[in-house]
């Protein structure tokens, strides 16, 4: 059984939504979930409902991939989840159908491209930070809490009189942040010695 999903971003695109629904029904969808909500919005109630109700062996059909995912990463995440649940995916515009070998090849290529893109971005960030450090322009992360206050919390933590959870609540930070402060001041002391 084929289940369709149609989405537009604004009420002004209502005609486009109607065209998507007609296309999905023409493609053999017995049921179509539709909503008017921006793709940037992570909470898409109709999509969430569809993904929870679609069953193994069924096919999720969309008119174009940009109707489903907020980004390539999001799209791949949704399709991977469907694949794990033995649910097929079909996009009419891109002619992608994961029930075929060619469709799976396209999906895997999309995943590889997304991973390559993430690696490029990470490498650019790393190189940018490295270059900024060499030029003396990189200051690192700034703290939201003054150094003397951080030192006081570390002293209280080392005293053993207070639990980490209690101190974290007092400082309005996570437990891990307290541990990071402790490491920071331990390293500072080693440098002084």
C-alpha cells in the first residue's frame, strides 16, 4: 500500500498543496497526509503521525524530496529509519524508489554525498581555527561565569562537602561543566609549578 505526504510552507501555497495531493493519488496513494508548515520547523505533526502509523511493506510517497526533509541529513535520517522498518520510499520528481536496486543506489549515493559534505565542513572549521590560532586571533570559548567564581565552585567541589548535582544547580551549569572547570584549574596549577 502507498501512503502519500504533501507539504507546503504557507497558506498562500494552498494550490500547490492541492496539486501535490492530486499527484500522489494519481501515483496510487490510498491515503495522503498533508500539512501547511515550514520545512524548517522540526515539529511537523502530520509527518510525525504518518511515520508512526506507516507499516512494514508499505511505501511512503512524496512529490519531491524537499517536501520531506529539512536538510539532506534530515532526509537521509528519515529514509534510513524507514529502511530499518522495511518500509519503502518513493519520490516522484526525482524518480527514486528504494524498492528497486537503482533507487537504493541513489539513496546510498545521497548518503555518501552528505557524509562527504559534513567532512568538508568539519575540515574547513578545523583549518579556520588553526589559522586563527597561528595569527593570534583565536581566543577560544568565552566563559559565562567569571574565573574567580569558577574557582570557588571548584574549591567547594574538592572539599567534598557538596554533591556535584547540588553545585551544578547552584552554578546553573551541567555537571560536566563543573568537571571541566576542575580540569581547567588543575591544569593551570600544573603550569604554575
